[in-house]
C-alpha cells in the first residue's frame, strides 16, 4: 500500500501534515518536549504576544463545563520584546512551523507587534487575533464589525511581509461577512473559530465562577458551530482555512477538512491528553489508508452535499 501524503500547502507554506496546535493551549511548544517529538506536528501556534506585558485576568479564570471549558486568561504574556529576546531563541529551531498569535488593544499595537515579529527569520507567519477589544472604539472587538476587520488587517498587511493569517470570532451575525472583510484587508489565510462567549454560575454561592463573569467556551460543545462556520466560509472565500473548535480526535479533524479546512488546530484536547495532536495525525493517516486516499489535498472541501 502506498503511504498517504499528508502534506498540505497553505499560502505557499509546506506543512508536513495538517495538524497544528491552537494558540493558548500549547504554550510556546517547549513545555511539551517531554511528551512528544514536536517535529511530528504540522505547526505550532504559540500563545498570544502583545505590545507590552499583560498580567491577564484575576483568578479563577478557567472552569470546566459540560463537554468543554471556559477560559478568561486575558492574553497573559510578557510582551513582544520578551518574546523576541527570551522565547524566540528557545523555539526557533523546532522542526515544524512556529506561528505567532498577535494581539492588541489598538490598531497601532497590532502593527507594532507584527512589525517586530516580521524581523524574526524562523517565524514564517502570524495569526492576527482580531477578537480583542478595540480601546478606541469603546471596547468593541475588531472582529465583530467587517469594516474594522478590514482596517486592522490592512494596516498590519502594510508592515508584515510574510503569511498573514486572521483568526475570526464566532460571536457575530454573519461569519462570511467577517471572512470576506479580512480577505479584503489582505489576509492570506482565515483561522476559525475562536471561542464562543459563555458563562458558568456557582448556584450554591449564587456567584459567577469566573472572575470576569463571562469567558470563552471551547471543546466538543462548540464543534457543530465551528464545522458550520468553516463550511460557510469555505464557500465564500478563496483563501485557505485553518479550522478549530472541539477537535478531540482524528474523526473530528477529518470532518473539518471535509468541510473545507486545509489544516486544523488542536486546542482543548491538549489539556486532556498532552499527545492528542500526534494521535490525531496518526489517526488521519490511518483513515487515509483505510479509504485508500493517497493525498490529503483530495479531502479538502470534499463534503458530499448532493
């Protein structure tokens, strides 16, 4: 039997397989070196980097829910200078793509961080997290209004010369309008979905469980929403899509690829099993062998609806 070719090309980047890890769920990658060979992954999306140090939100900021989890960590990180001087030298030579999640509270902050990351030779792409509140617009997230999504993407595109990925929020009326807006601004790739807004309550105390009251819901509970949005966006834009949202095993991953994702991200599953991403890659290969599929590319968007 011919060994299946799991590789995919995304905006000119060659991925050895379509399995990557979601930002905020895999640290900077080196935390998982005791569990796996990181070279077996298609890529690692490292935790968010902002312009300055962020301490994040107060505790408690994570809560388990039915079929998922809530988090309100608040983009805790030590800023772009710390990343460039302390983190990048540790991770630059991993045998996989290292992609940086870039966030900010203003367009100027997004641009400044992207400009710094652009200088790092071994970082081939950034993932623009436009789900963050825009301070100048009263806390409204860039990723909820198409014109704002276009504006922030376009401004970053002016200074960032490599592959620009834009991560979309599902907390919108029309995900396709947001995807088109990001592409209009210069996005090479669309990542979706980010977490759904949710909350948890301690009935005995009559208090919210999270210090921030609401937080981002991830895990299996959001998978049907994520699949629907990936399918819709695949039909609406021509750029590649990286899909995520409740992917716990290889079957979940295949479903996202059939819906139109060129690659997937593993998020919440990393908290359950630190080697979940490698198991998913192995499971995808087994699926391809079972169905006698020679190339991963033939599965992308291959959902039969008629």
